[in-house]
């Protein structure tokens, strides 16, 4: 039976999660690139949103949520064939149409997160082909494994809102893409700084707000679970923001805006898988852990690995999502408001399952992304020419310019 | 006539304008420019990575004055623009060959 409150909250959450891609992620990423590549980032977000929506309708949703296969859904819901107006999503009180749409916004933002790895040098056709194949080969199967009743769900892996499904898949794939694509011209010594830190802040703030839909919406009901999830989400974001400010203040003498809001996103990615299972105290602990660990991870990837994951998709999203996933079993009983009953077996057994989920999804994401990118390289090509990279993708690839001085 | 080009710290613009007004220099042109000198740019840190900013923002102030007023104007600019730190800028003085006020057609010193 359809419940009005549950449906209203899930529709509102769907709006919030779409806002996270359009325009929040666009602002967050565009502010970090050079002025000559701003529009390329925005069009990548918009194009992925449009293309993924159609793919989700045609095939993606069916592969993720139809059927009872261990590894993959089936073709039973291709083009949303069985969908009727009155259909209720199983195990909930919301219309199936709303659940399809809610999940579609997750399918949109996940490949869009990977944009951060390839900005300022990729061909637009490569973005489209990679994102389309990645959605069907990485995102849809992994969603089925964890949320669609697949083999990891059967083993009791817990991922409330996408620590593994969204952040580990995108983060690990981002690293592979950045590695295969090669660094931007001048990396690492003479890379240009973010052209508009204020824009990064606008994007991160909209992401923070949108994340309430992402996490609390994943309760698929407007009730106690959604309420506690929202509180936990907010506290983790606030804590990780404070952590990054503190680290930079101590380390460099000046806390930076870009650092502060990067901490926000690290905290949000970290709480995501645990958000529905922990209380406020545990959420603060997760914000602390995620803040510190992601800070270290960002520096590790760029400096030690020397891989130009340009906007730190692995360091912030991948590592944050994995951290929250792995710490979840130990934090459900930490402080009030948690949900210890969610654990399958003890914390130790749950941790083993969480680790299994993170590792297998990371391996699949890496291997599949590698193969997809090789295919894209052989067909449409990966990088723009050196001249086009210097000219900037805005004009070279899209024929428009973000800032017209003096007009 | 002399043409004076001063490259100064952006935050000293108001002080320079006031100093020039005080000695009745009644017109100037300002342009936002970027460059480096002994300051050699600066470093900015984003997400733990250091970025070298080779060209730092400065303002270029241009003033045309009768030759006998050039020293006074240069001194006023220096007095107002100086903070004592590296990066305070430079002042260049060039001979000015001709001037024309577009509206009236007045030329040279009358046009300044």
C-alpha cells in the first residue's frame, strides 16, 4: 500500500540527489579546474545526466533491480516494461515509479563523480562512451550485488546509501582512468591552482544539502530511520570539515576554504554506508576518522603514486566510502541511537563481509574500468591533442568560453 | 611631458589615488595586471599540494604630467604605495611625445 509521507519524502530525496549532480558536483569540480575548462566540466555533468537517465530506463534498472540472479539482474524490466502506475516497490510503501527515479539519480551521480579524475584533458566522446559502458558493466552489476539481492547482499554486506555502490566504484575506477589517461600537462610541478575556490564551496555546500536526500532518502520511508540518518549525516560532515580546517591550520598556519569543503565531502562519503545504522556519537567518530584518513589518502595518491587523479576522486570518495563501510560494524553500538540489530553475526563476522564487499567491488571496478578504457582508447580515442589541452577544452571541444573579459 | 607607469600592490590603489589627488593630479588610468619581480610569485596550497603562482596580481597606474611635475608625482606614488615588503612594485618614467584631448582638440600640456 502506498504511504503518502513515505512517497513524498522519497520524491523530495530524488530531487535532492539530482541536485547533487546538477549543479552541485558541477560547481564543486568546475571551481577546481582552470578557467579555460569550466564549461567542459559542466557539460560532462549534464551530458552524463541525460545519457545515463536513458540507459537506466532502457537497461540499467533492469540489470540492477530485476530478477534474482547472484551476479546480475535480468532483462525483465528492460524499458521499464512491467511498470504500472499503481505498482508499489516491494518491501516499501512507495510507488515503483518513484523508486526507479530515486535510483536513477544515484546512477547519474556515480559515473559523474569519475569526472574528477579526467578533467582538462579527455575527449568528450571518450567521456560519453566510457560512462555508458561503465554504467552497464560496473555500476548496474555492483548495485545488484549489494542492493538488488545479489551475492554480496546474500552474505549480509551492509551499505546503507552507497559507500561501496557509489563511492568505492567511482573512486577506484577514477584511479584507473587517471592512470591510463596520463597526467595533465605540467603535472605535478607546474599544475595550475583552482580557478575559483568560491565555486568549489558553492558546490560542496549544495552537495552537503543534497546528501540528506542521498542518505536519509535511502531509508525509503519517512520515519525514525530517515530522521536518525539525517542527523548522523550532518554530524559526520560537520566533524570532517572541522578536521580538515584543524589539519591545515596546524600544518600550514592557514586553513583554506578548498580544504574545509573537501573535508565536508570526505565526511559525507565516509558516513554514507553507515548513515542508517549509527547514532550521533558514532557519526562524529566516523567524521573524525574519514577526515583524517581521506586527508592522508589525497596526499598519498598524488605525491607517492604520482597519479593525476586530478580532483581526488579516490582520495576523497573512494577512501571515504571504504572507511565508513569497514568501520560500520564497530560503531553501531557506539553511543545512543545506533542499530546493532542490523549486524549479521557479530561485529567480527560483519567486518569480514564488509571487507569482502569493498575488496571484490574494488577489484571488479578496477578491472572493468581498465578494459572499458582500453576499448574507448581503441575506438574514439582518450585524450585531446596537446594543443587543444593548452587551448582549454571549453573552446577546443565545445566552442564556448566561460569568461568574456570586458563584455 | 612625462608618462609615468607605476606597478603597485593592488591594496595600495586607494592610497595612491588619494596622494595624487592631494597634489592635484587630476587623471589616471588603472589596469589589472599580473607579473613577477624579486618577489618571484608565491605559493598556494590546495589539498596538501603546493602550487607556484608565477604571476601575482598587481595594478598598473598610468599618469601623464608636465615634465616639471614628474619628480613630485613619482615621490607621491612611492610614498603611498610603499609597504616596505618585497613586491611593492616599480615606477617607470618615459618621455611623452604628444597628447590630445579628444573632446576639444587641445594638444600636449593643455591636454593633460
